[in-house]
């Protein structure tokens, strides 16, 4: 008869209900209520459905974060420009005070209580900028250049607007809360409809006209090459983050509208989970959103129809699974 020695065991908790997934990552337990073994795991990020905007639109400006964001202006129909503004609380959108000038392809930056929009197209390109205090809009000094489709990032008192169309140009301007000033030109001719993240003195701009993969960083005075996107695109639905933790969300390639999402770590772009709805020309940019909690709202889909769809990004994602023998 065989003799067994050195057998060791480990205690496993028996719980009547499951703990919070994020707090139990890597743990195994027995759920006594359902008579099964459970395991909590951490996965890569994922998109989840949020509340639809009240008005479907494309080419809107964006402000704020995943739980306190705004979509500003845009196009709500062929040849139609809207001044409508909606705020998001993480669940639902609510209409608030309109901007003073209805237009599309405007750039946004800042927060829901200290925001800024600049440029756009109301039938012709404009340099109009407006400031938001959480209650009302006030016209600020115009940008030097009348441009739309600019890559915008930063805050109401330290904003950056790079490139754009009128036609495509490499103009870069900074805002100090009062006036716009010309900065070193963008180093690429593909300077329209690009994505952006970061601050006025530590920014990254990526993609752009012609579905390029190029990216460049800005230190407040000079531009430098950064890691290239895996998928070239323009009309990017970029959303917040920093120069070393940015997101490129959807957009247009040649041909087609994308679901592809990429994250940046300061060196390389990595493909992560796709959007559930392919789109481009969404509200840009929710600049106080983070790489781990981004937002994608509105835009046009693969059929070139405007959408009101909102998606929320969570990274990492946490789940509890039932342990099986199969």
C-alpha cells in the first residue's frame, strides 16, 4: 500500500456573496449560496454603453471628463450648424446654455465649469473663441487664424490649438485666458482633424489628414517626433489623457470608419478593445478624461449617419468568473 507524505493544503474562503471584483483580483473563493467556486480577474480595458445625447450630431467640440463632460455645437443635419450644448453626469445628458455662434468642427478644451471652444465653420471658417463658466458662455478674443478641425488640448487659461483646415495648414496657437499667440508651426502637412492630448507645454498630436500614422510631441516651444500609430486615421475621436498616456479612438481611414482604439504609453501605441459603434467626427476632446476613464460621444457611423451614441472606457476591467472543470 502506498504511503503519501508531505501533502500540503491552503485555506480557501467560503463566502455567502461575492466580494467586489476589483478588490478580489487573483483570489479564489467558494460561494456557499450558489455552491460554486469563483475567481476574480483583471482584464484589459473595455467599452461600455453610456447614455445617448439628446441631439445626434457630428463635429462637435468636447469638454470635461467621463462623468462631467460636454458636447458643444456641431452639425445636426446636412448643411445645418447647431449652437446646442449638452452636459453629461456619467449617466445622462442634459441641455444647458447654447454657445453664441452655431458652428461645427470647433475644438474644445477645459472642464465643465471652466471650458473653452475655438474655431469652427458656420458656412465659413471662423476664429471665434468662447469661454464657459458652468452657467453661461462669454465671447473671448478671437484666435489669430480662422480655422476648423484643429487638434485642441489644455485648459481655459492655458490652451493649445494645432493645425486644422481652411484649407489644411500647420498653424499652432496658444491661449493664456485672454489672448491667442502664434507658436512654432506643426511639423507636418497632415495637420487637420488630428487627435490631441496633454497640456499646453506637454502635448501630443497624432494622426491627421490623409490617414497618417505620425505623432508629434510639443514642449511649449518645439515639436519632436513621437511613436507612430498602428492604424493611420483622421477625424479622430480622441479623449483626454496626457502626453504619455493618450488615446486614439475610432476615426476615418482610407477607406472606412473605424472602431479601432489605441493607447499610448509615451513610446508606443497599442491596440486595445474596439468601440462597439464605428465612428468618426465625434465630440473632441474630453480633455480632463483620463486614459483609464475616457468618453466617446456622437459622430458619424460607417453609413455616414449622425449618431447620439455614447461609450465609456474603463481600464482595467474587472470580472468574476465561475470556475468549471471543462
